[in-house]
């Protein structure tokens, strides 16, 4: 058993608590038992005194009452055990006239330790009483009869005699608490194992997780906090597995997208070097190299920008802005391209709609959304917006009349460099999702009922309280998140 292990610490803490509680209970119980023994012994002595007083009164009436100097100590039973007691007889004034132990109470002495103050016999009446002295416990009873007869009987025993009973009860008490401590210690061992065993299993699973083995299902069959910890561990393992898969897919797509222009650049550069291209072909090859370099530069810039957006250190300059003014500016910059494609862009945004956002990043979001819509729309794009105060978001919707998303594309539209069966790879929608989350919001892609694609964005009305980016969800989760059309 290791001293620093949690099982040892729990066991020692429980054992210490049991010992302390046993000690406190034992001392308290022992004190109560001692008082109980003295009280019960006093009542028993009072009864003995009353019986002996009646016996003395009968003997006195017959004329053969005898002194007690040579009598033996009396024995009475208390709790099934014999207790030795001494007897003293006094006159009406409380002076000793006879005693079984003259050495303790000489003839003629006063029993100031046990006698009540005031008139002695007046307090006794016909009912015996109990007195507790410093060293003795006594029972007092008046002797019935004529005034000439002795007045009172005192039956007493030493506290040291009662201490023997205390010791006996103390032994029983120690035995009882010892058995209880052993039972409690056994229960502590069982309880400790119940707590520590799942933690040991969890430790082994964590080690497997550290070896990148994500298939570490942990079902402890418990409904307590340890069971909740196991469920949280399973959820973490699942998310890490999804993140690992998303990272592999991201690296694969990234390498493919970056490798394609590099291969083109290399091919044309080697052709120029080897003299394969001559005349106008050289100029064409140089134009291709320049174009591919620009495309490669754009992809690298977007990749770096996405990395910045997903970083918790990225700063957002939030300020009030009018959404319609910003959207009109973005539409104006894309007007030449949209007219060339034969696509019109309609804005359905209230002129008074104001939100708190980062102007540059929100402009990038709208450019990416409209650019993606222009590439796929047939003739028309509609951009609408409204405040959803109850939910705490400003919702922006971009809808086109194109073919919409295929079932294969829909769960992966926000995955970086995802390439569908007929789609183009890129980072545009991944950047849209990152910017929306940076504003404390969400991004959802779906197909419209009448056809066409719809991308809806939610921006928090109070983006200053936005959560940090969810790095585990970078392209690895369905944006709808299994909760309907909107993933709040």
C-alpha cells in the first residue's frame, strides 16, 4: 500500500475519523455510565437503608436491638453483581450511635459529609433519600418508632467500590467500540476500493488515449460523479477521435490543394529551363507560373487567416455598425463579377438594423458568402437579415437559386478544403464559420424548400461575451449539431 496513493489516504482519513469519533463517544459514554452507576447505586442504597430501618424499628419494639460495631458489612446486588456496603445508625441529632466500620465513622461523630443541612429527620420524613459525598455514595432513611429510638440509618459504599463496576463497563465499552472499529475499517476498505477501482481503470484508459488509441470506451455502470466523469471521458475521447480524423483530412486536403499549383509551377519552370517552350510558349508558361503563384499565395493567406481566427489570441474590434450599409458596399465590389455571371443580388435588410461587430471580419464573412453564392446561383441571390431578440442573435440569410447542396456536401460545407463530387475546394465557408463563432454565433447550411442553397449566420447581440473558438470542431462536426436547423 503506497502512502501517497489516494486509497491509502482515504483509508487513513476514515480510520482517523473513526478513532476520533470512537474516542469522543467513549469518553462521553463512560462519563454517562459512571453517573448512571452512582445514581442507581444511591437509589439501591436508599432502599437498603429503608429496609434496614424498618428491621431496626421492629427489633427496638421487641427490646432486642443490638449495636452494629461487630456486625459484618452488608452485601447487596447491583446489576447482577455483589456490592459491599457499610451501615451507620445515628440519633435524632445525627450523631453516630452505632456503625459497622467505626474506623470510618467513630461513635459520637457527626456525618457532615452525607447529612443534609437543617433538621435531619424532618427532611427524611417517610421517604429515604440519596446523598453523594466526595468519597462515598449513601442512602438515608429514618427509623420509624418512638422518639427514644435511634433516629436514622445510613447505608453507604465507597466510590472506589463503584469504580470496579466502571472498569467492567469500560471493558465492555472498549470491546464494543473495538468490534465497531473493525467493522468500520472493513467497510472503509470496501468503500475505498469502490472509489479507487474506477479511477485505476480511468488511469489505464487515459494512458491508452495518450498512445492515440481513441477506441477506449469506458462504461463503469455508475450513476454518481465517477460515472459522470467516465461519460465525460468517453465524450472527450470521441471528440479527440473526430478531431484527429478532421486533422488528417485537413492535412490531406491542404497538401493536395497546395501541391497542385506547385506541380504546375515546377512543370512549367523545368520546361523553360530545358528549352521545351520557345517563343510565345515561354510567355504563356510564365503567365501560368505567375497565376499559380498568386493562387498559391491566396490559399496560404487564407489558411493563415483561418488559423488566426481559430486562435484564442485573435482580437475582435467590436463597434456598432449598420448592416445594410456594409452589405451594399460588399455587393458593389462584386457587381462586375455578378453581372458577368448573370446573377442579381437583392438585399432585404432593414435600414435601421444595427449590430455590434468587427467591421473588417464581418465584411470578409459577407464577401465569402456572396462569392460562394455567385459561383453556384442561376440568376438570383437574396440577402436578408433580422433581429431575433428572444434568442439573442442577429440572423443573416444568404439564399441562391442554384442546385443547392448535395447530401454528401451538406454535412461538410464548412470543412476546410472539402471537395465534393462536383464542388471546388476552398476555405471560404470555413472562414465564415470561424468569424461567426468569433462573434459568439453560429453558421448553418441547408437546402431551401423550393430549391437552392441557404447559408444562415447568427451573430450574438452581445458579442463581448463570446466563447473561445472550438478547436475540436474545425471541420470535424456537422454544423447543425443534431439539434435541427440552427445550432445555437
